C-alpha cells in the first residue's frame, strides 16, 4: 500500500498521485464500487480530502456533478488539472468544515479521511447537515498495523445520526488494492434520516355479506365523496390494531357488535386519492346475522343504508371501494389503487383501471392455471356461463373473436368456439369431463343461485334430492346448461369421501 504522511497543517494526504489508482485494473475496481455506492441518477457529490482528485474523476465520469475539497493547495491544483473539462469544482478548505456555504449534496464521499480528523464526531455531524433528504455518506476507512479507525468505532459514531448504515468488507477484494491484504478495510454507506418519517393512515372496511348481497352506505355531509356509496369504514386510531378498529367502526356506523372471530381478512389495499396522500386499507368480511340486523347509526353522515348484489354493483360508488369489492370477488388479496391528481373520486364505468393486483408469495406448482371448455355456440354459452361465473366472483378477463374467459385469483375459465372444433355434442357420461364444481359461500347463496339459474338456461338436476343429491350433509346444487355441461355448486359442508 502507498505510504501516507498526514500533514496536519495542510489537512490532506501527501502521497503518490492518484490515491493508488494509477493501475488501470485497480481504478476499474474502484469505479465499480463507486457506481454501486452513488445514486443511479445524476446527483451532487462532495468529495472531501480529495487529494489529486482520483475518486472525483471517477464520479464525474459516471455523470455526477462533483465538488472536490482538499486543504492542500498543491493537491487541489493537481485535482483541478485532472478534472479539467468535467465540470467539477475544486475548492481549498478543511475537510471537517468544507467551504461550500449553504449548498446541499446527494452524497458526501471521504476516503481515508475520518481516522485523521481531530474531532471525527463533530465532522460527521456537520457532514450529515450537508446532505439532502435521503442523501448518504460514503466513508472508506480501515486499520493498518494497529493504526486507523475500525468499522465498529465508526459505526458507533454514525449511529448517533442514523440507523441506516450499510457495511461492505473491502479487504477480500484484492482488485481494489492491487494485491491480497489481511488487515481491516471497509466502506460504510450511511443514509441520512429524513426530517420526518413517512406515515400512512390505516383504513378499515367492512364487507358485510348477506348471501349474494353486500351492505353499502351512501355518504352525506362528510365533506368527502358525499352522495356516493361506500362500505361501512373508518380508520384505526392510536393504539388500536386493525381488528379493534373494524369492530369499533361497525358499532359506530351500523350499530353492529361484532365478535373478533367473526371477522376474516379479505384484502389489503394501498390507496391514494386524487390530490391526497397514501392510505393503507384493510378489508374485512363478516356474515349477516338476522338476529343482529345492521341499522343506520349515523344518519347525519349516511343518507342510505341498503343491500346490493355483489355481482352487479352500482356505479355510483367511491372508486377505491368499488376496486376493493371487485378485487375481493376476483379472489385478490393484495392490491394497489392509485389516483392521479385531478381524477374523480367516483368510480368511472369503463374508465382507466387504477387497481393493480399484487401476487402473493407461494408455491404455484400443482394449482389450477385455467380450465378451457370448447363450445358450439359461444354467444349462448357466454350468456349462461357468464352469468354463473360472474355470480361466483369471477371477473371478465380475456376477449377475442372465438373465446371469452373469466378470472378469479390466478386461475381462469375459458369458453372457446374454436375453428378446430369437430362435430358432435357434449355428453358428460362419455370419457372426458364430467362436471366442474365450485364453492359457494353458504346455503342462502346456494338457494339464491339455484332460483336464478333457470333464467340463464341452467336446469336443476336431481330436483327430488336437492340439495342433498351428493349425500347427507353435502349441501350442493347440480346444474346443467343447454348443451349438457354440468356444474356442482357446493355450500359449506363436510368433505365427501
């Protein structure tokens, strides 16, 4: 390594030029490290104790606006010559208190400087004050033959100003030094703590189900989205968890005393309203209990409280409420819903989609991807199957000349009138597909679907044994469409052997 002499009067290194970066391979290794430490976009970089300007030249070559400071006029002059034509500025001054006035920087870089400062704690405090919000210090230090500054000591000094400290062990990378080394050499990247921590309001929303219907309230005299329908909702207060908040809001808005065990998490959605800040919404599902009917407990804020079909929601709704319910119907569990400034709060039928489903982690192997049914008459099949799949929570997905599909979660059902279709009718009793089976929420939902099905071409099979055609304790409806496809709708029941 280069022998370093510290000139206390000059406040800089007096060493061979280039900070040891004369070797092209060493210089390339440092360029790679520096690129990983500096912002990906063009930023303002302050290089303290710059010496002959080797690191400044690398930073400028990566597109950054560089200000370099060294206390030695001789070193500063060499740095100016090296940086000529890059737009970098070189100043003469003390690294501990650089002469940059009120300017702020995205990055402050110091290589082998902190260990020689008479008061490193005071210098670090001043350097943090030179950073823009979210800016960072990049400090390269080490211990050589018992001399220098250990990473533990420097981390402790930095911890007074930030918790966001990244440590990189540089000793094993011989490319940086032109040889193998066995002493301590490291970089610490310390990010400035913002003046404030970002916070978001936590909303809670109740999807109260009564069979195929959901309870909605029309807002009134609230100052936000008045006249539009929304679910019973509110926000968590200090000290509440989201379940406690949902129970409190349900009692305050619809006079419903819910037990914690009645709530199931349906969806978590981050939302930003037009011109507003981000909010985190938790959507809970609970089932209607006829012995505890909801009521309008806040008539001064709610002009209407009524049930609406989940599969045919009204359009006059708050947009993110509608997005949450559509996501719930589609089996989504995590979503983002982001308004641009100036967009309407209300749901816009056919408008630009703001809702973005986020896939949950999990093993996909073995799960159903899609089911495809070939049909002889696409229009007729779309009428019967489109109604059924929509009522079961599937949403329209793909649309092309010969087919349609409906999606729920990450699986979908396809109907296709393929040009390759051969003649012949479907017969579920022949080898091949016998029937598709779908879950239904409960007996009330099953009865409602069974009653509506004939209007869409479905015929109830085994009516003399309905709803126990599958056996005692198995609540199900067996339906057949006009061309002989069978579906089984299964309400909550014991598994069949």
